[in-house]
């Protein structure tokens, strides 16, 4: 038997001679000899065993694929080097020239294929030792590696099959739309292929019952339970067979395991979920959640979002809230009616009472008082408040407008009188002084005539002269005083005019009215009469005030135009009276208001605007009071904006028709909310029936009622009924089949009652409905978890179960013993040989 030294030298010679087979045998013998003389190695760790198992699983898949590729290469006479060159060009992006160079270099490498095979054999030997030391850990890792290696391939294959089926279904649908014979058959084949591809993609584990959304969208579904079981079996079998092919396993066992596992897993999941929900006391809640989802199944996404965002203080039940959002379904409306009449309807009744109390509060706010009498009193108080706020403004404006009549004109008239009196006094003083001069001349003549002096006469003449001078001086003084008084009165009048005050001049108003009257004389005689008569009234009023109309009188004429129309035109229809009054108001009021402002009533229009705004609020409050008393249907119609004629008629103004303008302050949102609640209540009672005839409404309501009652019918799951059926047939258990059936009925009734108790709060509150929709059965939770996984992950789970149940991988037979060899060149240095860290020969060192 050669020594270790001889074996090492022989290995060098074999490698130099290019004898790879002998080199491998010698390397294995060297390893065996070394192992005999070495200390026993510690077993690999569990983590290393799992890791090597994973590598082994991956290698098993790759070897199988490589074997298939090798068979193809042998058939088409392709060498490994050429295959690598093709991959370099077509898969790695190398240029054709680079790919040819790589293939040439590999083909020139001695023993390229043998080197690859030698490395694989060495790994298999190491894997065999690890498997022997850690069989369970290595097997788990190998299964994981095989699953990880095969799952993407199988999932991609299933996805490709589904894609082709979808294309075929689309093409068949287009052919059917064109009336081509066989188009529907092609479409059905395509849909079946699409469903089969999806089943293969997930190993049969992704097949589930169709949702209402899928049915409504006409998606490819398996509508029957038998069809779904067939898809699970077929998809699982196909995935299992593909995994067996890729891992070189027994095909029959893999197909059978793949077919059984999805079905058994579905049954186990349903049973485990039911047991969990039962033990946790969740059956009623789960059943109620299922019913709620069915009630909103026609528009689940929008309804779920609306319920989630519902305000916390919503005083409506779920149906009424959804009706206010335009999302109410007939089934939910019918369920609300049924639940309200049931023994568990207390939460709905409580919501109804709270809503009624809230509506009464809103009606009181609209009415303006707790009672009709109080509302009228409050309206009277509003009028009084307007009067108290605006009367001083009106009186001040009219006082200023009347200053011209009461102060300016009198001052100017006084000044004129004083000027006249002063002039008279000046004339009198002139005459007295002139007479004094004449008498003074006569007195002088009495001295110059030479007559004997008559002192008595002279003194008397002197007295006459002095008296005349005195009277003239007094008249002059009086004229000065009168002139000063006249100037003072003129200054007062001038100052008032400088402030923008002047006498009310209705001359312009009368002139404009008579001009308009002349225009209407032959076209509109009633208007002609009205305008002329009102102009006469203005002139008559001015005549009573000395030719200048007083502001108060002008205001009274302005205010009582309706009386003027009625007195002049006589009895007439109220609407005609209002129309004629409106015409007169439109013609005269602006002229009067301009005249008042021109006379100095600068704040007159401010008063008018303030008064109009205050009385408009009073009028609107009166409107709200009347509106609240209307029947609910009429009230809701007006608030919806569909009865604008009613609004315009109330205010007697075609321009005031918008309900959103005529309700002021907090009344508008209050009325809108009340109308919304009334509309929601009516919608719950008549959802979907608006365009139906009376007989159709009866049928529609009965149909919705029937669907909801069917959803609320007592019942257990198929799994629960099966358990009770089986236990009823066991000897001495449950009292036989009759007792089991009775037990099922009792339990079903209890489940239905619990479901109704859990459902009613969801019908009574949008927030509770949102919370209820989030409840899922344990079955659904597990199904959602599985369905949330990627198709490749679901396929991996199924394949792991399939490959796990097929047993451990058979061990690789040990290599035969090597013969003793004695090759020349044993004295060559051993340092030119390359080994890996485990002592495996990997080739010469270059």
C-alpha cells in the first residue's frame, strides 16, 4: 500500500499527464489516508447543516436543469464551452466577438468539463458526511433550497400560462362580439386556461371563492365549489409534478401530494378558524360583519371610505348617513327597517329619538321661538330693535334736510326784512336831516331880515331844527342796527348753505315726474295718472309749508305710496296693486332720496340701507317661521333649490328666489342640516324606487327585503354542520342524528341572535359600522395572509409541503476503493497541487 508521500507524488504525475480520472481517484485516496491518521472531527453545526442542505437543494435543481440542457446540447452537438459562449452573448450582453473569444478560451482549457464535474463530486461527498451527521437539519435545508430554486420557475410558468389564457380569452371575446361562430367557446377556453395558470402559479393555494366585485366585473372565476376544488387539485398536481421534474423526484408521488395538500389545507384552515372564533366568542360578531359586507357589496370601497371618515357627532344611523352621501344601498335600507322592528332594535330607536330631539331643536331655531306665539313676539322685538337703531338716524337726516326750510329760509327772509327796515330808516334820517337844514335856513333868515328880534319865535325855530336833527340821528342809528342784524341773518344762512344745507327743492322732482307722466299718457294711462297725481301731492304739501316742502312730509309721501296708488286707482287685485306700487316707487323714490340728500340729509341713504338690512332680517325670520311649518316634503324641496317660485312669491320679488341667500346667519346651515336629515330618512324608506311605478315599488322593496332576510337567516358554516352531523352519528354521542339536528338548529338560532345584536350597533352608527367592517373571521384572516403573499411564495409553501411529505433524499452510494498505484515521478514537489479548505483536489497550481 503506497504511503501518503507516494500518493502525493503520484497525484502530481497524473495531473501532469492529463489523466484527470486517475488524479481524482488518487486525491480521494489521499483524503482517506489522511482521515485515518487524523483525529475524529466534530460534527458540523446545525446552522451549517441547514446551509449546506440549502446549497444541496439549489444544486439538485441546477443539476437537473443542467442535465436537461446537456441532453439538448448532446442532441444538437453543442459543447459546454459553446453553451457558455451563447449565454455570454445572449444573456450577459457581450458582443459576438467577445462571446467567441470566451468560448475559444474555454475550449482551449484542458479538462474544463472534468474540472466542473470534479468540484461537484467533491461537494456531494462533503454533503453526504453532513447529511449523515445532521440528517434532519440537512433535509430541512435541502427542501428549502429546492423550494427556493423551483418556486420562481413554477410561478413564472403559471403566470405565463395565465397570460396566454388571458390573451386567448380576450381574442375570443372580440370574435364573439363580431358574431364569429365559436368565439364564446374560445373565450371560455381562454378563461379556463387563465384560471388554471393562476392555480399552477400558487400551487393550488390561491384558489378561493369569488367575491361579488369579481362577479360584477365579469372576471374569470370558478363559480362552483366543484370547480374551485378542481382548480386546487389541478394546480397543486401540476406544481408538484414540475417540482419533481426539477428536483429529479418521483413524479407520481409529487403529483398526488400536490393535488391533496391545497384541498386538505383549505379544510384545515376553515376548521381551525371556526374553532378559534367559537372559543373566542366571535361567531356573532363575525357573522354580523359578513352581513354588513354583503349589505354594501354593490359599492364597498366608496362606502367603507365614507364610513371611516364619518363625523363623530353624526346624529344619524348608518343608512341615513350613507343616504346623505348618495351611497345608500337598498339592502342596507331594508336591513335597517328589519333591525328597527326586531327585538334587538334598541340602539336604532335610541338614535331615532336623539335625531328627533335634534330636529326639534333645529325647528325651534328656524321658527325663532319655542312656540308660534313666542316666535311672533321675537319677530316684533326684532322690528322694535330695528326702529330703535334707525329712528334716530332718520330723524337726524330729515332734520338736516329740513334746515333749509326751518333755518336758512327764515334767516334769509329776516335779513331781507331787516335790510328793508334799515333802508326805510336811512330814508327817514335823510328826510329828517333835510328838513332840519331847511328849518336852519329859515332860522338864519329870521336874524338877517332886520326885523325886531322875536326871541320866542327864534327859540321855537331853534327847537324845530334841533328836533329834526335829533329825529334824523335816531333814524340813522336805527338803520345801522337794522343793517347789522340783516348782515347777521345773512351770515347764518350763508354758513348753513356752506355746510351743504339748503331748502328742499321738489321742483326738480315734480318736473321729472310730469315729464315721465307725459311719456306714458297714451301708452300707460294708469302710470300717467299715478305720476301726475304724486307730483300734485308734492306741490300741495309744499304750498302748505309756504312753498318749500318739509322733509317729514316728503318722507311720509314716500312711505305711503301704496296708499296713494290704492286711493287713485281704486280697488284692484293685490298683485296688480303691488305691481303699480313698485312702478311708482321705482320712478319716485330715487328722485326723493336725491332731493333729501341734496338738501343736506347726507346720511339719508345710510339710514335707508341700515333700515332695509334690519327689516330684511325681520322678513327673513318671518320666512323661516313660515318655512318651518311647511310639510317635510315641501320643506326639503325648497331647501334643495327646486321650488324657487315659492321663495320669490313670499318676498314678492322675482329677484329674490335663492333660498341660500334669503336665509341668513345660522338659519341656513340649520335648515340645510334639517333638510338633509329629512331627505336621508325619506331615502332609507324609498331607496332605488324614485323612478318606479307604485306596483314596481312594491316588488323592489319586497325583493330587497327578501335578500336581507335571507342574509339574516339563522345558519352555521358547512364545517360546523359537518362536525355536528358526524358527532350525531357516533354511538352514544349527542343523542343520535335527531338530537344533532336539533342542536344545530338551536346553535344556529343563537348565532343569528348574536349576529343581530352585533349588527344593530353597526346599523345605528357610522363609526360602529366602520369598526364592524374591519372584523374578519379567523378563516378570512388566514386566507388574506396567504393571498397577500406573492404567487411565488404561495407556490413555495405548497411545494415545501409536497416535498416535505415525499421523505428524505436517498443517500449517494460511497465511492469504490482505489487500487494501489506506483507512478513514476514521485519525487516531484507537492506544492504545485491546489486543494480547497476541505482537502479536495481542485487542479494544478498555475
